[in-house]
């Protein structure tokens, strides 16, 4: 018998086919389960290797052995009267057919699931907003990040110029059809860090990288750029340009066009130039952008100064007006600047930018940010949605849109996630995500997110103040204090840090220390918007209601249109504490329809009204207001809010409705979730007045006081250790303590 017939007789071919089919089925299942179980890819490779090594072994076994009713028997020992090769062949055929059927069913099912996943992924990559009825696709087939070009100039101060070249190149690439471009902030986060290209690409979720260097000397500039395919680690294109400085714009356009050709893409018509024809103006613009991105009390005024100089040199340069508007919108929030002046100038410059270039997305975003600072939410959303339509890759438009939706945390988080997708490493975007998760009561998730972000941006005052506030809402006043100190250690002149430090002291009842921090704020930023509120809150904590009333009235009368609703409510609440209920009602009542888009604000309004009516013995009106407040609580929860302060407001209204048992249960739940600010908050809403002598409430407040005192002792112990040995201090070093 020939070898072929012998192989056939012993079913070697059938065993081989069955092995291949079953092996292929095993591989398909493994490839599906490995990512689901979050196993390393090496598991799939190991399974493949085992199957590959097993194939010749299976063939050898099929040659030497046969499957019989008694089991596997050596070929030479087989009793042909009981078992024949044909019988074994039929069994193998059945096994093979069954395996093929399983394989077909599995592949069919996997295709359906994959299509569903792709649909889900596609849907998750779009953010739809009801107000506009629009959705914006954030994914692209090809993607690129422009890393900051290395400054090779003899003068280290020219680094802003090399940064600017990178940013301007990025702005040109954004106009390329079907190309996703990583944002400037995320790409620049790797500046001066020893990180390899694959790691950068993975973090930015891109498949191509542009890197290069700039050498500027006199009126000459030498720019080297290269485009890298991350997957293959190949240089798709590289070029060096040596030109006069006045030709730098042409170089940017040439680089962008070369990259587009390398990626086999087409430009969206003519590239939208974002540079000034005046080289000196352009130089100052790049410097202004660098200072704006730093977002510090010192850098923002410098950015304003440089943008204003750009406009003098080139009055028709729209991006300079947009940059100036953004700087004005932020300068009084981050630093020391008169808010009324800043808000006015921000609006003027944003509108001028749109007048000069109606298609400039950044200009519409600047106008949206301006409206945000004025609390004109509807107009802010309209402008920001327009910006996104013009440039779906502009992360700040998504971020500011998220801020405009802050009273609706579910939508707000979706907008911030969209911003994160465009700009995954931007610290302010990540900060907003963390703070929104906190508003939604997702404290553990928010804490982990902010800690991870701080590790990537350890010098961000904003992030430390954010995690300090989160700690406060969780009831961890000790961590609130620790993180506030970290914020001051990063920037001792930052109003954000000084405000947080003041409130951290107030939370422990350290009012003298808080006073000193408030004075530091006044010294560092006498025009700060936060000073008035701090002063009012500490007066209330000191029990000086009469002085607080004088101060609240002054704030109310001097407030601008933006702050008027908030200062009106603040003044009204102080009047409630001063038992001037009729005047409080007169003030607060006018706010009932003032902030229709801010339902969390309306809860406070209705709660204040309910308490005032109760004290005036107008029980029916009190109950109506309390019911309306509870309806707003339900609305706010449906929008995504879920923090302990919301439960205290809910409890205050239930007390007015004579549902004290429910109120006490809710207060207990709020305590378990972290509510610790009893003294100030409860007094504002009359809970102390209405429930103060209930023994259950007394036990509740005593438990809070004990917990706060224990945390205060913990911090005081650490402060004492720091005073003895600064080298072993567990708290951030903030220099001379006040």
C-alpha cells in the first residue's frame, strides 16, 4: 500500500482537518476573551504556539493509534472485528462537522457583536446637545500629533518661537479633511520629557507624529520637520528649510502640505492662515499664546499686554482679538483684575474678532466664554456650538460648552468627555471632569481621576484646589486642608489657593487663621472677586450677623448684572438669619424666575422663601414653596446632581412640611456621605431654628462636631511635628505660616 493510501487508511488526513478546524475555533474564542478578561496579548500568542506544536503530535498519534470503543489503542493492537478505520472516520467526520458548525455560529455572532460595538463606539464618539439638535463626530481614520519643536537657537528665550511654529503648524493641519489632530495642550504636555514615540502616540491616541527643531539666528531661521508612522516606526517624510524669518509662514504651509500628501489626504480648500503678515506682530502673538496657556496670575496680564501690542501692529489680525478676549475672561478669575473691566473688554474683543473673521471658530468660542462670565447661558451655548460646527477639533469650545451646562451634570460631563477626546491631557479639561464627577456624587471615581491628573500635572494649583473641594464634600476635612496647602505651595499668590486655604481653616473653626489667609488674599489680589464672599462667610461664622448684614447689603448694591442674582440671594439669606423675614421675601421672591436655567439655584430660592413664610406664620405659602423646592430637588437629581448639600436642602423643606422623621433619615444619609459643614449651612436654611431641640438632631450634630474635632486634632498634630522638624513634615511646605 502506498504512503498516501496508508495515511488515508489510518485517518491521518481526517485528524489533521479536524485539528485545524478545532484549533481555529479555539483561537477565535481566545482572541475574543483575552481583551474582555483584560489578559495580556501574550496569552493569545501562547495558545497559538501550543496549537502549532500540537499539530505534528496529533498527526503522529493518528498514525500510531486508533480510536476504538475501548479507547485509544495502538494501531497494531486493534481488533478489526470490533473497530474499523471506517467507523473511526465517521466519528472524526461528525466531530469535524460539529466544530465547523460551532465556528460558523461563533463567527456570525462575533460579527453582529462587533458591528454593535462599532455602532456603540460611533455613538459614544459623538456628543449631541438638545439645544442645537446637532452632533459632532470626533473620530477620524488618520490622526497626528505635532510635538513641540526643539529650540536649537543660541538664545534660550526664543523657545516661545519654536513652540509657536509647532502650534501654527497644528492650526494648519486642523484644516485637513479627515485628519484628527491632537490638541496643543496635550501634545505639549510631553515637552522636555524623555518619553518614546509609541508611548506619546498611545497617550494622545494618534497614529502619526510630527516632530522637529527650530534654529533662529538674526533674520535667518532653520526648521527641520519629520513625519513618523507610529505603527511601522518609519519616517514617511522629512525636510529641512533654511529661509529668512519673513518666509516662516510659507514654511509652515509647505510642511502642512507635505504631511497631507504623505498621509494621502486633501486640504479643505485653501488653508486658513492664522498668522499675521507682520513678522513682529506674529512674534508677539506667539509669546502671548504661550503666556495665556500658562494661566497663572502673573502670565495672564502679560498675555493681555502682548496681544494688545499685536493689535497695534496689525489691527486686522482676528486671532489676536480672540486671544485678548480669552485672556480678559480668565484674568480676574485666576489673578488680580477688576472683573467689570475684564468682562467688558472680553466682549468687545470677541466681537471684533468675529467681525474680522466670521469663520474663525476661536472667535465664536471667545464670545461664548464671555457670555459665560456674564451668566448668559443661552447665548453662551449658541456661540460655543457655532465654534464647534466651524472647528470640531477645538477642545476649548467643548470645555466651555460643558461649563455652560454645569447645572446639568450629565450633559456637562458628556461635553467635557468630548473635550477630553480632542485634548486628552489638558489639565483644565481633566479638572472639569473630576469636579463634575464630584457634583454627581461619584466621589471615589472623581478622587481617583484627580489624583491621576495631579501625577501628570504636579504644578497645577487648579487641580489641588479641585481635589481639596472634593475632599470637603466627602467629609474629609483633613485632606481638604492638606490639598489646600499643596495649592499654596505651588503658587502662594494664587487667589484660588488662598481662598481654598481660608475655607479649610473655617471648616475647622480656626477663624483667626482664616482671617490671616483672607488678608493674604487681599494683599496678593486686592481686586479679587472672591474677597467679598470670604469676608461675608467669616462674619457669619463669627456670629456677627449685624455686620454681615451691612456687608451683604453693600455687596448687593455694588454688584454687576452678572453677580446680582447671587448677591441678592446672599443678602436675602443674611436677612433670614437676622429675622428680617419680610425684607428677605421681598428680595428672594424677585429671583423666582430669574435663573430658570439654574434649577439648583432655584432650590435655594424656594427654600429661603419657605423658611421665611414659616417664620411669618404663613403656613400655606410656606408649604407651597417647600413643595416647589422639593420638585426642584427631583429635577436637579434627574440632571445628575447628587451631593450631600442637596440632601440637607431636601431635609430643610421636609421639616417645613412637618415630615421630620424623613428629614432626619435624609440628614443621617447626608452625614454618611460626607456632610460636615453644620454651623454655617444649617443656620442659613433654618434647620437649627426648626429642629434644634429634637434629641435625634442633637445626637446628629454632636456626631458631626466630634468627627470634625478628631480631624482637627490630626492636622494640629502634624503641624506641631512640622514646627519641630520641617524635614519630616507630612504637610506641604508653604513657608512662613500666617
